[in-house]
């Protein structure tokens, strides 16, 4: 029996689209998928825990990680750094487990440069008006920050063309089912399975 390499699943989309909520339900439904915790310099929101939701870092700490090449990707978004510690991601994939990255669009495109074989899923809002409502209901943004995020969202929506799949987050449970269907189909791609059959065919019976 050959160990099939795990898949790198990247879920991203505009701020406020519900990436965290969708990813949490997906992890509940499929606990075998490993979640990669990102590092960030933004302040924790209510209820967020260091090492669970994010690794919260100072700008000095984060810039040291950049300098020492400890990040698979990193980006500066609306005044804060976000990045993915690379060691855990690479180890997980090599041991045959799937890992999901929930990251911003800039970071996802950087990951694609290094892992073009990854599965890139763009989470969309039903509309820009709905996206605005979701951000407002967070109660965490000033008027200026809200406008910055909406302007950034317009630009990010144009980046959808670089992804493999687009999933509308109209209802969280429905969005999760769509992502599960994508993951199952990707696991069955002949390109992932063929190398292992070719090895079996070389064995003597």
C-alpha cells in the first residue's frame, strides 16, 4: 500500500465573506483535514485565541520570520501582516494528510506560485451589498476601515480568475457541501492516483 501525498487546499476570498465560519464547519464535518494556523500582526478580536485562530505577532516578530524564511507566504493587508508558517504545511502534506489554508487573496496567489498543484477555492459573497452588511454586523470596523475593506474586496473579486473553483457563500452549510464535493472529486483525479497504480503494476504477483 503506497502513501498518497496529501492535498493542499487553499480557501480565500474578500474580507467579511465568511471564510472563518465556513472553514470551521468544514473542519467539524471533516476532522481529518488539518487546519493551518496563520500568523498575523493584527489585534485579536473578541473570542480569538493565540495559536488557535492565529499566531498573533508584533511587527518586529513577523519581520524576523520573513527574514529567516519561516513563512510559506506572507502579505500586508489593510495595514497588517498575514502569513503561513511553512514547516507545518510541508510536513503535513508529505505525511499523506490534507491541509487547508484559510488566507487572504494576496497570500493565496503567492502560494499558487510555489504549489500550483494545490486546490484553490475562491469564496464569494452573494453580492457586494451583502458583503457590506456582514462587515458592518461584525461591529469591529470604523467607517474608514469599512470603506478600505470594500474597496479591497472589489479588487479581490477580480482575482477569481486565478482560482480553480468559485463557491458562493449564501448559506454556510451549502457552501461547505460544495467545498466537500470539490475535495472528494480532487482526491479521485487520475493524476493523483496514477503514480501509485504504475508502482503496483511493476510489482511481481
